[in-house]
C-alpha cells in the first residue's frame, strides 16, 4: 500500500465482501469434518457427494464447505447442517448414500433425518 487511494480501494472492496456475508446468512450451510480422523473414516466421498448433489440439483442457496476437527472422532464422518432460523443439525457416521438422503429429505424437504443423528 503506497497511497491513501489504495487504502480506500481496499476498504471499499472489503466492505463489499462483508455485505455478501449477509446473503450467506440466508443460505443453508453444509459443513463436513475433514480432519485426519474424518478423512480416515471416509469424509472425502461424503464431501464430494454433497458437493455433486448440490450442483446436480441446482441448489443455489446451499454452501458446502469443510472444516477441521469437530471433536467427536468416534462419530466420523460428521456433517453439520445449518438452516436459517433453525438449530444446527449434526449428522454422524455419514456415507455418500446417506448424503443423498439428507439432501432430499433435510435440505430440500426440510425434514431432519434423526436416524443419522446422535440419540439422546
């Protein structure tokens, strides 16, 4: 950065990105645990399945991302789904086949598949 104009340009660009974050708050987030334990348990095909299904079904309001350790290694692969105005749902011991069910039932239909969550 060599001038005040450059600083102002950076500020404007970053404010635009902050504005876009507000749009993300209205979208559905799918987060797949991709720490070493998750990858060893099969998280990579789960991440790929969610990404592919979201693209195939043209779900423009869904973001699929990955994270590190979620902290429950014995339940890996773990997927967390956050929908606007609802509590986060954590799916455990996921597979690519289960991912297809979750997309249809939960993400599209709005019905949580409790058979894939941790029981109380």
